C-alpha cells in the first residue's frame, strides 16, 4: 500500500476526480453485484477506461479483476474483458491517446516503471500466473488471445521471476508449446512472441522447448510463410530459433542430430535477378545467416562446431552460401554477412577449406573466389565492413590449413609467378596491398600474409626467397628487406589514413615471420640498419600513439635475441643484450615491451577471432597476434636478464637435445619406413589370402557340382528300379519263349555288383573331398607359425602322393569295370539272339523290351563313364590347386623369414639407440655434477671431444674383452 500511496501522491498526473469516482463505482459494482451481466458490463467499462486511466484502474481494480478470473471462468466474455484490462494496465507498449505536451512529459517518467511495478504486484501471488497458464489452454479465441498477450507482457516486465514460476508449474512450458499448433494465425504468431520472451537467457526452458519439438514446428512455419520471402512471422521464428540455439550446446547437438541443418538449405536459394529486395527479405536473410553462424561459432566446443561444419558441407549448404557470395545484385550488408558466415563454416575444417579453394567466380576467364575477395580487401573504395569481412574470410581459410598456406605462399615464389601477366594471383594482390599508399590496405595485407605463415616454419624459410623489383634498372630486393625499408622510412611516405597503422601492420608481420625461425632472424640481422633502427625507436620518448610502435619494436628485437642462433658474430645474443643495456636499459626495454598488452585495442582484439572495429583507426591488432604476444612476452623478458654463462649452458643443453632429437628423428624415420614396408607386406599377404579364398570358393563350387551329379545318379537309380520291376512283369513271357530265368537273375546280380562297386568309388571320392577340405583349412592357417607351415607343406605333399596313387587305382578299377561292361554287353547280345529264334509272333514285344533295356543300360553306362571321366578331371584340377597352394606356402615362408630378419635388425638398431642415449645422459649428468661441485666454466669442445674419444676407446676395449 505504500507504493500505491506514493503513486497517488504525485503531482497533477492523475485523472480528474470524476474519472476516479467512476472507476471506484465500477470496482464496487464488480465486487458486489450478484448478476453476471452487471459484472460483465462493469468490467467492460473498466477496460474502456484502462488506457486513459491506467494508474487508477491498476490501483483500484487489479484485485477485483483477478477475483473475476478465479470465479467467473464459465463466462468467456467477462474473462476476455478482464484479461484485456490487465494487459492495458501492465503493458508499456500501448499507444497513448492525444494529450497535452505537459501531461506527456509527466507520464513518460512513470510509464516504464508502472508496468514493472504492476507486474510485480500481479506475480507476487504465484497462483495468478498458474491461473493465467490454465486460461491460455482454453480454446475460446476471446480468452486465449488476451491471455497470451498478458503473459507476454509479464515476461517483458519481470522475465526471470515469471520464467521461474512457469518452470516450476506442472506442464507449464508444454502448455505454451501448444500455441504453435493453433490453426488461428494470430494466436500462433503471438505464441511465437511469447516463447521468445520465455526462452531469453534461460537454458533450462530452452532445452524443454527444444525437446517439445519446437524446431520441427518453427521450421514448418518458416516454410509455410515462404522462407526468406516471408513476412515478419519468419523474422519472429528466426529470433526464437536463435534464442534456443545460441550458447546452448545441448540444443545445438539436438538440432544437428535431428537433421534440421539440411532443412536450412532452401533458405538461401536466390535467383539470377537479385534486384529490388524488400527490407523484410533482407532482414530475414540476415537472421538466417546469423543462425548458421550460431551453429559454427568459434566460441562453441570444437567437436560440436566441426560436426556442424561437416553436415553443412554434405547437405550442400556451404555450396549454396558460396553461390550467394559470387552472385550479382546482392545487397551489401547481406554480402558482408554471407562472407562472415562462409568464413566460420570453413574455419578449421580441411574439407570445407579445400572446397572453398576450388570455388571460382563467374567471370571470363574464371578467377578463384579467394582472388576476387582479396581484390575487394585491398580496394580502398570498398566499404570498411566488407573489407573486414574479407580479411576474416581469408584468416579462416588459412586457419590450421597448411595446404592453403602453401598455395598462397607459392604464388609469391619465383618459380610459380605467371610470366605473361594475364592473371593476378593472391600473392601479387597481397604484395600490392602491402606496399600501396592506403594504410588500411597495408595493415590488411600484412595481417593476411602473417596468417599465411602462422605456425609454419617451412613457409617462413621459403618466403625469404621472394624477390621484388622496386624500380626499373635497380636490382631486386627481398620481401623481408622491402618491409624493413618501408618501416624505416616511417612518415616520409605520404599515406591515406593512419600513419601508425602501416607500421603496426608491418611490425606484426615481421614478428610473426621471425618467431620460431632462426634463418629468418639471421636474414633480418644481416641488414646492418635494422638493429640501430629498432634501438633508436625504443630509446626515444615519443607520444602516446607512438608507444604502440615502440612496444612492437621491442618485441621484434626480443624475438631477434630469443631465436638467434649466434651465426652472425656481430649480432650474437650477448652483444645484442649488451647493446640494449647500454642504449635502452633493461628496465626501460621491459616497460616498452609491456605497452602492447596494456593497450585498450589489444584487449579488444584478444576477445574474439573476427576483426570487428568501429572505425579504420581502431584497426591495430589481430587476434592471432595477441596469442603470439602472450606467448613471447614472458620468455623474452627472461632472456634479456640471462647471463652469458646461463646462455652458454642453455646453448649446450640445446645442442645436446638437438643431437638427441636428430638421432631420434632418424630412427623414427627408419621405423616409419619399416612400418610402411610391413604394411606393404601385409597387403600382399591379404592379396594372397583373398586368392586362397577364391580357390576355396572354386573347390566349394566343384563339390556342389559333384553333389548335383550324385543327385542325378540317384534319380537314375530310382528310374532303373522302376524299369526292373516292369521287366519282372514280363518274366513269364521269357519262360514261355525258352529263356531261362537263371540267366536273367545272373544279369541282375552282375548289375547290382557293378552298382555296389560304383558306390564304393563314390565313397572313396568323398574321402578325397574331405582330405582336400582339410588341406584348404590348413592353408588358411599357414601364416601363423613357421612350424605349422612346414607341417602343412609336408602333409600336402604326402596327401598329393596318396592322391596320385589312388587316382591310379581308380583308373585300373575303371578299366576292369569297362571290361565287365563289355562282357555284359556280349551276354546281352547272346540273350537277344536266343530270344529271336524260337518265336516269331509274340517275340516282337519281348524283343522291344529287351532292346529298350539294352538301350537304357548302354545310356546309363555312358553316363557313368562320363561321370568317372569328369571326376578324374576334377581330381586333376584339385591336384593343380594343391600344387599352387604348396608354392604359395613356400612364398609365404620366404616372406615371413624376410620379415623376421627385418624385425630383428630394427630391434638391434633400437637397442643401439638406447645404449647411445644412455651414454649421452651419463655424460650430461657428469658434466652437470662437475659444474656444480667445482664451480668452474665448462671445458672447451676439444677437451670434450677428447674425453668422448677416450670413452669410445674404453668401450672398444670392453667390447674386445667381451
């Protein structure tokens, strides 16, 4: 009540007494009237007064309106009026009616505070919010719509408190998710706005909303509304998607796993005619690009970013973005945001970077997209934000991309420069920007070239070969020399833009180039003018703008000391430190070095990789360079204070470690080569194994064919049994014609004996098949051990000899059977002759039957002969396979013995390495003990070498004794 009294006690901002009296009467009527119609009319009247007399209605009627919501839920009309009245009281978005200027000024001071305070009163009782959630579930339009608007207003005024109440309410968030499925677009669209406010800065609610199928519904709405061509509803859906995904790793992973990234591709389909884009389309596409960047932001966990980048490439989203990048007529702000989006999609992903390198602009002749973008970056007529975006794209293309770095640097090397001059390369554009009269182009080109050298010592050495033709008639100079020349000229060159900016860019390039590259440091120090220039810059007392240049000069000089290999006598580490002590002073040098990290622009650049500057003058530091400064500042400070003795000790330790590293590297290389040879041999073994499997498959196929022949034989056997039964039915006829049944039975017995012999042969064939299968199985295991392979080979030879003997036996049995078959044929012919003579009338049928039997017997005998012949051929082929397998076993044994010899040699070499390393460690420890105990300087290298020679002689004597 104190708050209400304070509000009522204000100056003449309140309504006239008649208005207050009217509101009081209406409130009494709502509270005391027993008729629903009277209460409804009173609430409707309060609604009409709530916009003009917002304060009075809120103070006097809020409690009564909440009571109406609780008691009159059966009447949707009065509930709708009550919700509208509360919305008018709480919301700050309503347009005020025309009033005098003095009244507007007084009300403006209270409007923002009124909504928040009335909201606080409403949500003080959590049951009110729960009641409102229940009303939002009602399907009646006059209840649901004002309920959604009121809840949205509450969230705007007191977001965290209302979010917490909804979060603890049973099914609170799920009830609100049903709004997206409402068929009435007004409620659905306001439901999207409600969820926007609900999901702000609350990860728990964001997760619940996402798992309530929000992504599916929102993407459906965007598709229904026409994607980027849609209206403000698409914009609202995109803002809600950003709330759900930004800085929420769980939702990002759910979005990717749900294959929703693939559904983003149609958003970026643009036609050939890109003129006349509406403001809403530009806004929608801008938000869509930002949504892609949320998924691949460098601040996300690397694993999540990498998986999203791969998904965008595989679904064609990156290709679609590159199409927009190279399209004509695209608005400048959309083009800038597209470049930033492509940058983060390819950053650190080798597959995407390779694809981007292959993209060509639709020009004649076609030019790589990288070249076209670099042309925009070094063109001072292009907008500043676009040039920053191109620089960011180039940095992301080279981030962790040694292949891309090599391609950029190769365009500068003499062997790859296009002599005809028909095409412009990336290296030429960077050199052109580096030495132009525009300071911003100088800075951008220097930073881009520094990124081409980032963490790549090989390219730093190769870039030393680059020669530049400065003018006609003069000899070419190196790129390093030209950079130092421009740096030393300073303000003498008339430049557009900041004069400090060019020098800062060149100093960053030189620091990146010289760091961790002793050869580049030697080339830099070889120019006698460089060190005096740096010491002169550091020693001077310059203005605040020049302090940054002084700090970078100190950093460059410190790098020249720290990475100095003492190959130049006049610029050894100790002499450079003495020079600093005499001309600058160590404390002064360290203080100037600290100017870099204390600078405000340094702190801004260190926050995120993307170069975002409010104006070109603020463009001083690169994000990757801040990492280099942070890494080197401490070690350079320590190196400056080190004594000469400590440097010598450190050098000796470094040399020893380098020797060890070289030895280890050599043996690693040897081991790597041996591993490659082992891999090749393994591949050969795999090839032989596959061939063996093919042979096994052939044997299996042949076994199946034999089984088919057996089945056919059994079928013929059954048919022959039926024929024998038919033959028995005519036995009486044979007796009538004078043929003795004993001869027929004897013929049958001989046939049965022949069948038994054939079955015996089949059994022997099955035994040979089993032997062959055993041989094949043993061949698969022949590479496990040498003893098993020898056993297999001997067993294979024994079985081979046995097979040959058994084949000879089979051939002899076949010859015997052929003789028996011919004998049977002769007896059959005699029977035929005997049956022809006695009878001429009825003997026709008997002769036919006998001839039919003879024909079948002959056919069966022929088939059996063909089967025996086929089996013999199969035995011969199996014998050949066995011989080839035996030769394969011999080859594998030779290869295995060779591998064992190579492994033994590598083990011996590794043992020698371990012995050598142990000796070196003992020598180092002995030297350290001598230094500590005696406190004398280290012996000369000749003494050390003689000591080493003595040790080697002693080792040789010990070896001879052994």
